[in-house]
C-alpha cells in the first residue's frame, strides 16, 4: 500500500524508530526529501516552491490541516515563494513510519496545490 494511503498510529516513548533498511525502503517513496540531523535527532525535510506568498500560506494551511487530522505535527517555515516542512517524531526523538507517511501526504498536497512551481 502506498504511504499516502496509510494512517498514522499513536506514538509513545517506546515506539520503534525506523531501521536503516526501512529508511532506505520508505525513502524511495519520498525521493525529494532530505534526511537532516538537528541536536542529534534525525528528521525529514523538504522545501516546496510556490509562486508567491499567498500560495505558500495556502499550502502551509493544507499541510497544517493534514497534520492536525493525523495528530502528527511538523515544523513548518513559510516564506515568500517557499515552504519548508520538517517531520520527525518528538516522542521517540527520531523517525517513525508516521514521518514517512506524512511526508508522502505533503508531497501529494503539493502535487495538487494551486501555485506550486514544479
């Protein structure tokens, strides 16, 4: 099943992080995302190009609405013509399958976003 069809599960501090093998496998579905590390915590990050600030705000709202519906919340930086989204699981201080699911859903929102610069 594609990641966009999956739903997030509730995470606790003892939820498993994705393994290196899982990172490689899941990463194939979200090739435009970069793995970064901040304060020793792995995160997924992507910058989305949009035509102007209004489009960036609208896309930010869409990602925010999806995050709220899933109960899984990213860091979002909205600027003129771009939105940077960063996913990680706070409870486990790292990456969970949920992060890949939400990255894929963010990509899907972008594919359908008005003002997206592809």
